[in-house]
C-alpha cells in the first residue's frame, strides 16, 4: 500500500460523459440535513477533509468534477478560516493525503495533478483518515465524491460509527445512480449525521452551490453563509439559511 503523504501524479485530460442528476427531492433532503447541524464551533480555523475516488470509472467526468471542486475552494478563499486536506485513492491500494492547506489556489493545483487509475474503492481508508485527523484536531466535516462502493457496507458502517462518536458529519456526493453505492452512502450519512446527494453534468451548477455552501459553513458557520448570499452562486447558501430559519 502506498504511503499517504506523497505528492500526486500528473493528470491527463478526460472527456465528460452524461450521468444522472440529483432530483429536487434529494437536493431538498440534503439541504435539510446540513441545516440540522450546528455551526462549526471551537477556536481557530475550520477543518474539512475532501476525499475523491480516482479509480478509472470516474475518468469520463473527471474534468467536470475537478472544475467544480476548484470553484468550491475559490469561493471560500475570502472566508480565510478553512483548512483543507485533500485525499484520493486509486490503483492497487494507493491512497494518499495532502498536508492541511489554507491556500485555495494551491489546493486546486494539487487536485488538477490527480489522474484516474484502475482499481477498487478504498472508502474505508477515507473514513479511517477522517477519524485519525479528528483525533488530532477537530474536523468540521468530511466531503467525499465517488460513484461506486466495492467494500462490505457493514465494514464501512463500523468506521462511520467511529466518526459519529467524534462528531464528524460525512457529506457524500454520488456521481451516477449505482444502487449499491446509494445504499452505502446513505448509511454512512445517516450514521454520521451527514447527508448524501447524487449528481451528474446536468446538475453542475447545483452541485457547485451545494459544495460551496458546505465548505463555507464548515469554515464560518451561519454568518459565513449569510455573507455568501450577496455573491454570485449564493443559491446554495440561500437554501441552507432558509432551512435554518424554518
């Protein structure tokens, strides 16, 4: 198994392909679950672990996903109170995590260097990494983007339970509509008091807004979301705040 501290390899370009978009009901449910969380608390910066499935099945829409993720972190650049750790897995047991960074441009550059390689999912390692990091210093949220689950759901549920005990919600963004992945992601979200939402190219703008709102919320809580309302792409923040005030 590869160590989790090496820099990523250089990415090759991929061509986007269609995938199912989230339904309005799924988005509403996702927003409601984020609303139910209390604002990120505690001194210092908020910390968000952002993990990606970089196996070959995600190659067709990889460029679209990277672009949205980059925009998310540019949106929180002005907040200035969010530390992010990037993690990805691919290949034969390869799972790597970056150091914690506050520079959104540097993080976007790191993400652009990751390419998809064939291999099985390693979501258990993602959940374990979130647990280890939160034991060192509080992690406000785990965001995971993937399209499949090839590990026993019961094993993942056990690791999710460990995160729940540390108060780390997992926000799982599912590309496509694989039924097994949906079951696993929903269970992880339920156990951690997080949320699950499907996406595809048709929901790019919606996904961007939700990702941005989650990141800004992790960084600065409700006040940061209110500030996001006045900016372009603030619809996700408006949805969250509407639920918080409901």
